[in-house]
């Protein structure tokens, strides 16, 4: 057991790395002319979302989350991430999804875009995938009542529909901009 109290199965981690390596070689052979991008697949409620991996800094178990009085329903609180104070954002209200109970061990995906860093609260992180950009389809009209301005596309998979989020448009939404002067008046 490491000093932080977390057990790591190094054999499993190494096997996953090997599998990812061989899968990436297979993808490059299959999609020789296609432009591939990496995405982190997360689950919010019963819906699967893909976040651009280039905007994701890290995945972690939530440390102690401090509630912030007067913050919107999408801000669950703040965390101290190695000396940096980071807001914990719940995307369900921003996406128009029904807020559901989180599992006993939710995860945070720390993302950075448009000069803003936040930790997205998700039910779980499924992993990293490579997707040929030309296979991403436009979002179907009326898809689960989602906010279409922050959704960039969808992909039908055997496990269901994967929704692609545009983190740049998501993080520039007015609800996520903190007005420092208004905060000082509180």
C-alpha cells in the first residue's frame, strides 16, 4: 500500500498500457487516411459524453469539496488542487439533464480551456478513445433535451450514443464566469 492509502495494481496498469499501444497501432492501420482525435469518455447519469483529451489535465477522486454559499447549482464547491483553488462543476444543469445521485465514488476530470480551469464532476470515467473525426455525426434534433450550443456531435456505438462536448463553448458560458466585483459585495 502506498503512503496515500491507495493500492495500485501495476500489472493491470501495464497491461492496459500495452493494450492501448496495440490498439493505437491497429487504428493507424485501419484508418490510414482518417484524422484521429483522442477523447476522454465520461458518464453523467445514464448518458456517455466525450471530452477532448487535449483539454483534460487529469482525473482524480474528489478530495474534500468545500461548498460555496451563493454559487449556482452547477458549482458543487471548490477544491484545493496542489495549492490551486479549483471550482467543482456539475455539468448536468448546464446540459439540461436531470440531476441524479452520484455513485459512492464519483470522479473529477480537471479541464482547462479559454483560460479557465475547473474540475468536472462525473459519475465515472470510462477511458480514452481514438475517434476518426469524419465519423462524428451532427447532433439529432431533440436529443434528450440537451443544450445543443455546447454539444459538437454524436457517435452511435454498440453501447449507445456517445455525445461530444465542446469544452471551449461550455467553459465560456456566462454561468461559469465569476464576477469578482459581485463576489466582493457578498
